[in-house]
C-alpha cells in the first residue's frame, strides 16, 4: 500500500514537472528600455528574430519639448515596414522572418531639446520546441485512478500565465504613462512659476512708474522769491 502511494506521488511529480516545462515553452519574451536621445541625434537598435515569430514594439516619449519623435522599423532586407514622423507614442506588430530587425528613433529635427524615450519589445514563438509540445501525453497512461483532466490543467496554467504576462505588460505601460504625465506636469509647474514671477516683476515695475508719474504731477517746481 505504501509502495503504491509512493509510486502515485512520484508519477504526480513527473506529470507536474512536464506540465510546467510545456507551459514554459510557449512563454513570450519581453523587455523594456528607457534612454535619453540628445538633440539632433538618431539612435538605432537591432533585434534578431526567427521565421514565423512575432515582434511587437511599443514606444512612448516620456519627456522633452513637444513629446514627439520620428520612428522607423526596418526588415532584415532593409525594407521600411513602418515610418512615423513626430509622434509621441506608437504600437506596431509584425510577423517576422529570419534576420535582424532594426528600429530607429530620430530626434534630428530638434536642435535644442533632448528626449527621454521608453520602448518595450514582446517576442512570441521564438522557441522552435514550442510547435508541438504533445510528448507530455505519454505520461498520462493509466491515470484513470487519479481522475485527472490534464488538458484542463494545461488550459488553466496557460491562461494564468498569459494573464500574468499581460498584467506585467500593462503595468509597465502604465508606469511609462505615469512618468510622461509627471514630467509634463513638472514642466508646466516650472513654466507657471516662471511666468508668475515675470508678471509680478512687471506689475511692480508698472506700479513704481505710476507712483512716480503721479507724484511728478503734484510737484511744484516753481521757485518763490522772498
């Protein structure tokens, strides 16, 4: 009896390990990066992709005058897939082929203002072993006594994994939006303070001039002889 329980436990461990390894096969790869692009400069990045995979890129300008940037995406053959002029954000998805994809951020139209740019890459179907992960079914023979529905477990695991990945992606994007809004508000705050001080100085100057002119009207400059 104890031997049967031990074998059942070992079998469950093996099945769970196989399930989690299969779930890992279909996991998407994502990364994000924030950098400063000086005025009059252009920066390009490269990403190696495989055939029949998916590349999704999302970018946002977090700080800088105008909150805009030029963006372009090139295929491994040098063909322009997307080109945008003076945009503050964008999302693009392409079905890829073998080779290096290049995407560029161009701030050459600005002669004074640097830009802080955030972008995120999401890579799907990058693992060739993810095509047919059906070998786990070899381990489910004789599981009637366990009354397990392994396909339901797989669907649940994949659903949870996909939802967690989507949650992380949304949180990253929300942090980028929050950073851009905060930078914009701080810029507006400094601008309001500067113009308020300018208006105050002008008002004090005008007040002084008016007082001087009014006093000069009542000054009797004639000299009285005695």
